[in-house]
């Protein structure tokens, strides 16, 4: 995955969140209800924070060399471009709709933005930038839509189900992102001392290989002893066994 691929994928994510921002601005301006106007404007401001995040991330990626995130950047780019087309098609529609339809459209937009690439980039780039990311508050962002429905007295079982499905989908994407990060780490060279076999971590400190693997891959060790070390360190037990 080239640096150009990396930047292009980030800019596609930026385009999608910018479109979502425009979508909520249009819902607010076309609404005649003051409460709804305030709600959609609040959603717009949340999306503006996401847009700022992607702009900063794009700037970082353009000016820094970062390792590859995806094995299939071309496929990811094509998927994100298709989603951009769907969101832009939605923006061309009529926004003077009833309350339930407007909220259903909002869930549509949020679903389009819930591509696994988003969470993968949130997780991976946090290690390089150290910044907070939209992932920290995304579930609150989804829950905010349901709260808006409650304010309007329009919470039907179908909307509760949609909110639950969105949360589960986002959690699944978080797990996928963690697995992708583990795979990328496994493919990287692990700095290990040629003498004592200690491993250098991301902060430059040297520690036992068990600690490194546990921290990076969430794996515990079950210690045993190989036949060679049994002969070297515990020969008396082998003698007793032979007797």
C-alpha cells in the first residue's frame, strides 16, 4: 500500500463526513420545527468535529511516512467511492419530509459512514498521532439520534432495533480493526536482542518477550520446558525416571 493510497483513503473518509455534515445542515435548514432545527444543527456540529479530524489526519499522512493499514487498498477505495455516490444521491433528494422519514434518512447516512475502514484508521493512526478520534464518542453519536426521536415522541420499536444493530455493527468493526492491527504487527520486524532475547517496545524500553506478546497480541503464556532444557537443568529428574 503506497503513501498515495493511504492519503486517498483518508480523503475519501473526509469526503463522506463532509457530506454527512452537509446533510444535517440541510435537514436543519429545511425543518420548520425549532426543536428539530436545534437537533440537526447539533448533529452537524458533531460531524464538523469528524471533518476536522480527517483533515488533520490527511495532513499528517501527506507529511509523514506511515506503514500500510490495508492489504487491499484498491478494493477499499472502490467501496468508499461507491458509498460517496450513495450519500451524494441522498443529498439530492427532498429534505422537506416528516419527522420519522428524516430520522430514517439520518440512520441511512450513519450506516454508510460505518465502513470498517473508518475504525481501522481510527485505531491505527492513534498510535502515530496520539490524538483523540471520533471512535471515542461514536456510540454516543449514534445514541444521540435515538435521544432526538425521544424528544419528538417518535420512538418506535423499529428505531430502537436500528440503533441496537448500528451499535453491534460498530462493535464488530472495532474487533476487526484490532485483528487487523495484530496482523500488521505480526508482519512487522520485532526488535529483539541477539544475546538476552529481550524485545524493544514502541517506547524504546527493553523487556521480556512474554510482556511484549501479551501487550500487543492479548495472549497469555503457559510455561513448560523443552527436552533440551530438561537435560541441561533437571538431569536428576530424568535419571529417576529411567530408574
